[in-house]
C-alpha cells in the first residue's frame, strides 16, 4: 500500500525543529536591529548557496567514506548506505536529526567566527536551512514523485543514476554544479533527454513509461537487497549449526 507522507508526523520533525530555530533567529535579528534588511537578504542568499557545498561534502566525503573499522562502517551505513539499500523507505531517506543538528551548529559557529556577529551568522544559517529544506524536498521527489517540470525530472534522473548506476558519481542532489567542479559529474543517458524532443502526447507517454521504469528499478533494487540479506542470514545460520557437527566428525 502506498504510504502517505503527510500522515506520518515524525518525518516532519526536522521541519519543526529547524523551522523553530529559523523563526527564533529571525525574531532575534529583527529586534536586535544590528543588521540592515539588505545585508540580511544578501546573507540569506549566500547561506542558501552554501548549502550545495555542505550537501556535496557530506554526501561525498562522509556518507560515502570508505571506512575500514567496524565502527566506521556502521556509522556510514547508519548515516547513508542503508538509504542506498532501501531508497524508497522514508525512515532511511531523510537526514537524521542526530547528524543535521551538530552539522548545522558547527556551521553557525564557523559563520560567527568569520562574520563576528550573531545576527549576520544567523541570517547565513537561515539561508542554509532553506537550502536544506529544498534538498529534502528534491530528494523525496526523486524517489517518490513523478514530476512534470523539466528541471525536476532532470534532478530526479540525476540522483537515481547515483543510486543505480555508479555511486561514486553524481553526488549533488540540488544541483550538479559541484560535481562538475570536482570531477564527479556524468551526463544523463541520451534516452531521457530525447523524451523532451518528442511531440507533447508522445512525450507524456514517454515520461510515464520512464517514471514507471524508474520505480521498478528501485523496487527491484530493494528486493535484491532483501534477498541478498536473507541469503546471507540463512548461510550464517547454516554454518553456525553445521560447524559443531563437522567439528564433532573431525574429532572422531
Ligand atoms: Zn537517494
Ligand atoms: Zn549516496
């Protein structure tokens, strides 16, 4: 049965949490009168633009970190790789509050140390949170929606290829710009670009087919993960029950 995200209030906890912080910072900056409206708007835009950088660095260098220790592997799995295994599950899709809170607090501290003013740092932070909310929306739509708008379809396809083609490419979710800058960009396959150039009716049909294929690919990927994990669990159980017997045989 299709899950309705709007009925699951827990998925919106980060929105309430960061939304409340943004309201508080806006209120404090407004009443402190230590920053002009123009400066505030410029800083909010800068904060918004800085989100792409934060998103790219977290995704590429933390969430896909090639950990060697067991603890490191568990951390990376919990933070992100479980989302690669089950891309459509909501509880594995959105960023964890346990990650976003320290990251955003660190961002605020760095912003304060650079700008020397809580009001200015707060405005930068507001822009960052707006960028983060946009990211969560775009990430959700990539796995659960069938957008009609060209840019949304492009970003959806771009992110799904990070999942199902090569996970060491296309780290950007809100934009491919940093992938281009840091050498992890790869263009979309020609077929998804071609659908834009057909006549409107054919284009609509092609879009529907493409969305269904994308959904099917995700479902197959999740099913493959489940089968692999079940097979591994059975093999582990079999070896643990058979091992004492064989050990007994070898001793007689
Ligand atoms: Zn994803
Ligand atoms: Zn990833």
